[in-house]
């Protein structure tokens, strides 16, 4: 298995920079997820690691070997694609065995590796079927099986669950997580889906417009987002952001000239206060800094998802216990606990 390092990697297409000097080390055995909005450069970065795309400048190392100029095959990485990329005329067994056959491995070795991959991926009953006779989830498992038998130095996944429906996506996600545990392999996984990123990753790399916005564990990024982009990208509903200015003491001034106590001396350069919807509570404190009218109340079973029109502060999203008797049109006061606030200078 392997550690993968990127040093100042840049990529331009026809003079347009789509990856702007990315440096990063993915540790041996780590599950690292590249996440970001569509077009931010996730796939391009992964394809450069795989060798499917040249780097414009910079360096890619696997362990201490410089692979920047190596052909994809020589990097000994396995990639799993969104489209599965299976051979339709071959059976599951033949698809999984294909790379081993090409490498002219002995028949017994091939049989043994295919059987083991089929067992790991619960494909034993499907080995003689063609891909067309499989569900999307099973096809993706075959694609993963094909990657496993090559015993690569690392696995690269490019949006592998995007073609699956929601239930299968959840199931296959759990399978990929358990595969990572059992193989203890280095895995780099690209997705635009923050739930996949949060649930699978040891470490998440948040990308935007070809640049790294922040790198950290799911918990670090969720609880300590370093900027407004990360704050809003992770979490659903999104973190509320409210314009704010320091009052020079332990408070911030919000739109509408409302003062919010933040329990500490406010940073001078503060421009925005953030608070997650689940951290806000509805209170009957008439002096609360934020008051508003419920303009949308959605019942989600375990919680109510509210949008509160808070006048000059705009719409505030709140998750409240569903037992509460809250209805659209009701006037409410919102409590923003000081220890749940995030401060940004942008
Ligand atoms: P993501 O995977 O985050 O959706 P991509 O890596 O696919 O983003 O693309 C990043 C940017 O590079 C996009 O603006 C995309 O249009 C551009 N791009 C990707 N591949 C090519 C290509 N072969 N030729 C020109 N532009 C490309």
C-alpha cells in the first residue's frame, strides 16, 4: 500500500487553469475524499493521480517514487468509475479476472483471487452472469472486484455511486466503508455529495475552483470550518450566515442594529457570524436579539425544518424538535448560543 503526495500540481486546459497549485499528502491506508461542487476540479485531480491526465506542472509521488511521467498501468493504481466500465460480453467472473488474464497470471492464482473478491463483495451467486443481468449496485461491485484482484498500491474512486438510486447508494456506501476496513488500503474517493464525504472519509479535502479550501476530518471541518465556503458546503440545511461587525466588546452588531452577546471579546475583523440550524432554539425570551416569523414549517418526522423570516437579518433556517407546536405565521424568538457561533472575516 502507499502514501500519495501531490506537490504544487497545476492543470490547464487550453490556457485555462482548472487546478491551481494543489499540494497534499494522502497517508498510507487513509480514506481521503475529494469533495466540492461540480466543475471544481475533483475528477481532473484524481485523473492526474491515475495518470489519465498529464499534469501541467508539479509533481506526484507514490511513496518516494516520482510517478508524474509514468503511464497509468505503471503506477499500479486501480480506478473505479461512475459508469462501471465493465465489458458487456464477458461474465462477472471474466470481468473480474480480465486484468489477471492479461498479465498472464497462472490459472489457479486467478481462480483463487476471483473467488476471494467475489466472497468479499458477495458476488458468488452472480459469477456466470453478464453485466446486463445485474442491478446497478451489483455492477458497481463487479467494478470494485476488478480493482481488488489487481492488488493495487491504492484505489481511486470517481463518483462510484452516482448512478445508483438512493437506497442502493446507502448500501453500497456501507460496503465500500467495510472494504476499506478489511483491506486497510489507501483510497481516494471523489464525490460532490457531502453526505458521502462525511460518512466515508478519514480526511476530507474540500475543493472549490481548482483550489483546496480546507483539509481535515469530517468532524474538524463540520465543527471548525475555516471559511464561509466550507461552512456552507458541509451540513444540511446549510449553516446560517449573518452579516456582523464587532461592537468592540463581547458582542457583535447584526443588521437592524441588534446586538448579539457572543460571550467573548469579538474579533475586530469579523464580518459574518455563522450558526448551524440545529444549534438554534426557539425561545420565549422577549429580549432575544433575533425575532421573526415562521414562513415555512416542514415536518420531517424526527425534526421540524423551519425557515424564519428575521427581517433585516434575512431568512434563518432552524431545526426544531418535532414535538413543538410550531406553525407557519407564528412569531418566534431565536436563541443563538454563544458557544455555537462561528466567526468569519469574509
Ligand atoms: P469536477 O470533477 O469537480 O466536476 P472536473 O475535474 O471534471 O470537475 O472539471 C474541472 C474543470 O475542468 C471544469 O471547468 C471542466 O469543464 C474542465 N475540464 C475538464 N476536463 C476537460 C477537458 N478534457 N478539456 C477542457 N476542459 C476540461
